[in-house]
C-alpha cells in the first residue's frame, strides 16, 4: 500500500486508475493489459498474476507498475478523464439551474 493513504484514498486511487484503463487500456501492450486485468479486475495477487502469465513475480510486478505509469502518462498528455469530469460537472450545474427555475 502507498504510505500515507487510508482505505478511502486507496479505493479512490483504484477507481481512478480503472477509469483511466477504460479510456486508455487499448494503448497498453498486450502483456501490460493482461497483467493489469488479472491483478485489478480478477483481484489476483502479484504471485497469482505471475502464475497466470507464466512469468516471475518481479516481471508481473513490473508489468503492472508500467501499465499504471503509462495510464497516468497518457492522462497527463491527453487529459480525457479530466475533460469528462469537467463536462459531467457542467451538466450537473446546468441540471441544478434548470431545477431552480
């Protein structure tokens, strides 16, 4: 676990990364996608992920770490997640304004 993060922060971080995966997952390598999906979506440990991928624990860990880093790098470049969140907020604001009238 990341130092200084409580369970809520860890959950928020995981949700955020999974949202980035929905947006950018196709841009990861096949090996990164497989490792990320086993670990995050099938909730397998690093060791179990390594077994499924027929690789070492260190290689599985590296694939997952690189996948997460790449997702964050792609968001920093393209900002699709940020744009979606901004649009959702604008829609919410407009809906509130319409209800107030």
